[in-house]
């Protein structure tokens, strides 16, 4: 996950737990095609009502939320390219407010409301994973295709196979029957490969593929099917699955979960391994801990910044922004696996591979 998306997810997670005992939390989401004037209009109307009428006519926490929303809207002359979202309200006596104007996907719906919770539905696409996986279950009797994302398994299609079983029929010789059967099997496998290419490499290509089925059938499919090399290269793993059905797709997704986690962490593990190696090698330029990394950033020396998810989002973003300004990259290190937790505990969750040593 990129630093920007991680920080955004952190903000949305905090908003999702906020609640009040009255409808005093303000949600405002605005698509890019709306004008800033249209976005301000309902907020200004409610704010004017709150300030012109008796103080008791509107709950003070709501007035505070409207004031904050109004103030944040006034920072913009136009709606950003992918839209704008503002959340403001008093939670447990403290004013909570967040502006989101750097979305990875556009906001589709204008929404303005007061509630006892913030309405995050218009931003639900933001919480979808950066990776989407194709699910392919191949059995002698048929095939099932689906997709896996943060919402779960989405079945696409199931197809039956006309490939006969291994016993001959109709007086055919065993040899001829087996030749015909093998030809039909290859044709079926090629049809599956063509369908998978269409579904997984089209307008919305998947980032990886999970392949399921009985061991013999999966091996035959890998060996005999004319599978597009782009899908073969994205194969995450092969897993035993009994049925080419929606049930089989869900079984495949469950069995492939650990392999997906390992694949998504591959780059993180590689970078973290290079960092640990640099710490052990006195000749490799490296920094760790907030103070050392801050010094390295002052010299524009940071090539790769490593930040643990155990840190606060604001601290993550500040260090990441400084690294980006000097042309470096940032790797966010989850702390829910052994090397990640070691990095968090031993190095305070902050480290850097440097372009050159600093004194």
C-alpha cells in the first residue's frame, strides 16, 4: 500500500468509529463537476439559520461543526479534480474534522447531511484494495471464474465441460477413445484460457491469479492450456479445490489468503531485508530512529524511507512528504508479521537506506 493511501485509510478508519448521541456530525461530499458555490449553499443556509435564530434552536455541537465545515470550504476556489469530502463534528467534547481532497478515485455523489455518525458510503471505493485477484477453478466437469477484492468474492461465470470420463463407450477402441478425449480436453482447456484472458486482462486487469482444482487437473491445465503469458506471470499459487462452482471460488479465495499476503508483502520484505543487511554492514549508509532519519533528510540523503504502520498517520505523512520532495521513495512496513514487528520495536518504526553516508 502506498503511503498516501495508507494515511487516507487511517483517517477514514478513525472517522468510522466516531459517533454522537444526536445528529450533529456533518458529512459533505462533492463530485468534481459541482461548483464550489453549490457545495457552500446548504452549509451557508444552515449556518445562517443557526446564527440568526435563538441559540437554543440548534444544538451547539452542530453549530461548531457547521462553522468548521464552512471554514474548510472557504479554502477552495473550485472543487478538486476527483472531488472533495469534509467531515466535521464534536465527538466526546472534542472537535473532529477531516478534509479529503486527494482521493485515488473520484467521488460520484453529492451528499450533505447531519447524523449521529459520519457517512462514509460515498468514499467506499477508496477502501477497496490496490490489488484485485482473478479466481479460476478448473475441473474435468467444468470451470468457475470470479474476482476477489476487499468486498469479497464476485462470481463471474461457471461453464460445464463435455469432456467424457476415462471409460470408453460406444464400441470405440480404447486408443481412439483416449485420443478423442485428450483432444476435447485440450480444446476445453484452451477455451478456459481464452475466457480467463477476456475476464482478467480486459479493461480492468487483475493483479494476480489464484488457480484451483484437483491436483491432476490443475497440473494438466498448466501443461496443456494455451494460457496467456501475462496470466501465467501473475499466478500467485495453485490450491486444491473440489468444485467448479461459487462454493469452489470461495474455497479458493480462503485457501489463497496467505499466499496473497505473502505476495503483497514481497517488495516490503525485500526492502526490509536490505535495511537489516545495511544495519549489519558498517560500510552501507543507513539511518534509523526519528532523529537520525530527520538528519538524513536535512542532507537530502534518503533514497528509501521505511515507516512502520505502528506510527501515527500524521508522522508518517510528514516524513514521507519530505522524502518525496528529494526524489526518494517510501515503503510502508506492516507490523503484523515477525520482521515488521521487529522493525517497529528495534528501530522505533523509522529507518532509511541512504544515498551516501552522513556524519
